[in-house]
């Protein structure tokens, strides 16, 4: 069972071998991040613009620490989406330690995954690292392992991985043969404020979770 494997040690290869997990490249598989997205109010856009401005303000003042970035981006993003209010159900789960080895430089970068759960249908994993920034792809296997372990066989569930500067959405359809797909990568550094897209997708996915509950 999945419980016998620590999430921090799992890899995509192991998930594919043990659970026959398959990646689906077909855009139609994970269409939820691309269409039927809700509109944002003017005050939400203004808040997201301020969040982005705050992020760039932190970039001007090295050293660049992950904790302040996450506090300055993730918490206000969830507040702007009103995910702390009813009928949303937001709770935290146990942190998971992850590490990524740079084979060329023989450096191991360690970090933590703070996991938030919205309505048992949407997992938000926030990567925190005191060293070099870990890419969101570093948490992909961990979030898939979490969802595989905590969902019913016929449910489709969603996740978001972020390090405060980049955002990646994931869909998992468990079924007899579990399948997953990912969205485009959204970066706060882009000229367009991608936080608009991130919040729209989050709102849409959690609305689907509530409807299916």
C-alpha cells in the first residue's frame, strides 16, 4: 500500500511501476484549467497586482528566502480567493521533506512541502527551501502520491504546486489505471500578471470539488 512508502522518497518512476500511473499529454484530459474559468472582481485584480508588486519588492533585497515569499504570495492569494471562508474547508497536513541532487555540482537541495487541503478534492503544496529555489517539478511525485493515497477510486482530484514564484496545476484520475496530467507553468515573473490565471483556475477547481462532493 502507498502508506508503506514515504512521500519524500517517492519518485515518478516508482509511482509508474507500483501503481501503473500514466501521464496523459492529451489536452482534453485536463481541460478544467483551460476553460469555463470565472471572472475576477476589480478588487481581486487590484489585490493580485499588489501581491505581484510585493514579490518584486522582495526580489530587490537579497538573500531571497522562501518563507517571506510564501507568506507574501500564497497567504494573500488564498485570502483573495476567499478560501478561508465557508463553504470552503481549508486544513493543513503534515509537512514532507524533499531533496533534489545536482549531479553536476554534487549539491543536495533540501526543502519542505507544506500541504493544504481544500474540500478533500484539491491539494495545495507549497515548497519551502532555505537553499536554492526548488522548481515546482520537484514536488510533482509527492503531490501525486498524496492524492493517490487519499482519494476514492472513481474520483478525479486536483492539486497545485508552488514555490511562491511559479505555479503548476495537476489533475489525477484514479480509476483502475491512475492517470494524471499537468497544466502550463505559470510564473509571477512574467510580464502578464499570471496570478490572475492562477486564482481563476483555483476558484474553478474548488467549485468543481464542491459540486462533486
